């Protein structure tokens, strides 16, 4: 059994009796160290559309519910992502430590666990930490995935910076980066606006490391309930 599956089984054992799964909370592209609030649901509706329409690159749509539990230290969910014959992807995240004093927030998680061998079973496990240096937060992490699905560069660096942009906290912005010349390697930037206490939307842009993937505009609607 692969090491990543052993780790996944250990994490899943924490989720016994929980029927909900979820997309991990993110910055623009990479996972963040945030955890969905305890006993709350989140619905994410994301789309990625090529900036150059003449390329014929099909838009990608990602929709999925997310649930926070475990006293606010666990979140889990499922994504439906277009472009795959088996479009379901499972994700989870656990907070190891919250930020306190000089101690950063640390999380461990798994994402993009697909169901089609060699195609969608990216099986990406990551460890991330973040530290706030007002007014910004810095994030740094490491991710390892399944090379047979990724094709190349299974070991990836995660890095990001984000901050609230206005005093009323309605505007937020972030830039993040994931290394690797694969489907997930990208530099992304965007801003978010909170329309209400439970609803926000991100407007962003993604520059991919792989020359075969065209840059995309992204909008990401987030609703908590």
C-alpha cells in the first residue's frame, strides 16, 4: 500500500460516522490553513475560463459542499469537477495547531482524491503552516501527489500571501503559488468581496507553469450556511 494511502486511512479514521466531505478552504488556488467553522456547511462554485478563447480550451467548473466539525479543527467534502469521466474528488483537512504567540497555524490535509486510476487519482497530501504579520499572513507548505496521474513533478512547493484590504473587511486579496510542471502548478492572484456575512466572491487570474495549459480567469462564489 502506498504511503499516501496509509496516511489517508489514518486521517479517515478520524472521520468515522461523518457522511459529509468538502473542498479544502483555499487562498486563490492552493489550500489555506483556514478551517470551515464548526458544524457549518459551505458551498463553493468555481469556474476557470481560458483568457484566450481562440485556443479552444474548455472551461472547468468545480462545485462542492464542505462541512466543518471536530470543534473547528476538521473539514471535509466532495467536489464535482467537469472534464472527467469520473468527476468526483474527495478532500479533507485537519488543524494540528492554531496560531498562538510565536507558534504558526499548522494543518495537514489531502485533496484531489479521484476515483479513476492513473487519470484522476492525484492523491495529493500536504502539510502547511501560516503566520500572521499584521496586516498580512504568509503561508508555506509542501505537497506530494501521485506521479502516475500528475505525469511529472509529484513534489510541490506551496506558498502564499493574503490580507484584508479594507477596514470594514469586505475586501480581501491574495497571491499564491504552487510549483510543478503539471495540472496544478500555477501562480494565481485575486481579490474577494463579501456581499454579506455568509456570501463572498473571488475574482482572480491563474498563470500555469505548464506551457500546454492556457491562463484562466476564475470566479469563486462561496456561501456559508
